[in-house]
C-alpha cells in the first residue's frame, strides 16, 4: 500500500459538503461513545462497531437523525470503527499488552479542537487533476500529476488545516525500487546550526522556521489572549495563529524533504546517522526551542523511508559514540570540546576541520571496513569493536527518537 496526501481546491458548495461530512463523523463518534458508556453503566456488554452501526441505521431519517441521508454512510461507519479501535487500544494499554505510553479512555470530540476528519471507502476514483468521493462528487486538486491515475484506491481521508482542505489516499502498489548505488558509505551529522552535514562535505541549511515567524506569532498570540471568549474577533485571531503555525510546519517539512531527497540521490550503499537522546536534550532550556524547531527526529524518519524506498541500507550509530569528539584522521579524543567550539583542532595530528564535517566522517567510518590509523597519546583503537556497532533502522523500535 502507498499513501499520498495533497491539497484540495473546493468551491463554496463543496466546502459545505466537506464540513457536513466531518461534522457527521464527529457526531457519530460522540453518539457511539454515549452508547458504550450507557452499556457500561447498565452492566451490559459493550456494543461493537457493527452493533452501533445497526442501531444508527434504525434511527436514520427519524426526528433523532433527520439529516443522515445528506451525507455518505462512510462518515458514520468509519467513525464508529475508529471508536472501536480506540477502545481496543485503551484495553490493550490498560492490560499492558500494548507498548508505549498509557492510552486514555476515548473522549468526546469537540469542534473547538478542529473540524476533524472523515474517511471514505468504496467507490473512489482518481482523475487527472480531480478526485471523486462518495456523495461529495468530483473535487479539484491543487496539485496536478501527483496522485496516480487508474489505480485502485482502498480509502481516502479528508482533513482541514488552517482553513485549507486536504485528502489522503491509500492505493494498492509498492513504491520500493532498486537503484544502482555507488557502493560507498555516507555519514550524516545533524544539528541546529546546520541541519545536516554529509561526510563528502555537502551541507544543508536549517531554515529555522519557527524562529523566523516567532515575532508575528507572539503578536497574534497576544491579540488572541485579549479577545473575548466566543467573540468573532477571537475566532479571527485564532484562525490567524493557526495559519502561521501551518506556514512554519510547511517550511520545516519542505526543508526536510529536500534535504532527505538530496542525500538519498547521492546513491550510497549505506547511510549512517546518529542516535541522539533528543528527549533528554530538550530538557536543556537553552536548546529546547531550537531543537524543537529543527525537528531532527522527523528528518531522520524521512531519510529512513526515502532510503528504504530506493533499496539503500540505513544504519544508526551507537548513542554513546562520541562522533564530535574524535579526530576523523587519527582517532584522538577531545574531552574538553563544547558546543561553542565549531572547529575541531586535533592535538594528535594537527588536523583542523569543521566540527560537523569531522563528526560526519566519523559516522562514515563506523559503517566502513577501512581501518583507522592511530596517533597521539589518546587514540581510538584501530578495531571498531570498541565502538557501538551501527545497527539497521529496521531493528530499532523508536524511529521517532532519530536525530
């Protein structure tokens, strides 16, 4: 299965239909949650998604649900399935059958937290520049030639962000392709000042998207705080804040995608990147905002899936491997290196090199079979066995911690 997401260009009538469908999905979720809570209070068996859908079909067209036939049945059906999945996740988390943080019991969906989403199944057709959804009809796409035409679509989900509508489709197929690699190993050092530095010397700038919009965000956040709750001016200020956050996310995502694509297009046989403890690093109040703005974990995730799509192996260096402190020529370790030192000066062999470039070369060496010659008093062993062995990303359970 392959997933695509692109922006829609609906007219006013279609925007109303989209709002009706996400509203119906939100209502069905809350109605189903009510039914489950009533069954729990009565000591009865909790109804499944199929049971809830049968009950809902019985009240369609009645005074309780007169508008039900104005929207697609998928709005109700898929929303109830989402509720059933949320209940299963909560039970698995409570019984410790599910890894990760504790999952809370499902809560009611509110319009204040966004309009929500709606998933469609069944008859979905992708045309050249258009997509046809059940009950809504043919919707224009803002981006032509991105969605594949003539493929079988298993599902489509509509969503809204800052007043803009998007559709995400899942189609049958396999995106993976085998390319001819150069046979070389490429080390990638990521950071705040420079988003990514390659072992071949190429660098990719950090757009610092949040920092660029921070002044305007502060201004509009103050306006939002001063507006009366429930007023139209507060709604306008809230919409403006949402638009600014959307712009920040778009700039960051664009930089990550372009950086990852440029790295993968080098066609190395192996890509080696770091495993930094981002969760621990953001506890530093001086670095927290800049680290969150760079979103290094998301960059690692994108490099991961783009490389796997092209058949390139991605490895992860050990978390405690001191890539920035070691000399890439002789292995001398600089114990006194600080974050403010942007140039690495080796006291063993006299090498002077950019700090990030030196770290990227060290990462490359962990995935290379070539030996490193020693010199100096404090040296790294020629055998790489002392270094945490780089492991493939497919064996890592938490790709989100990648930086």
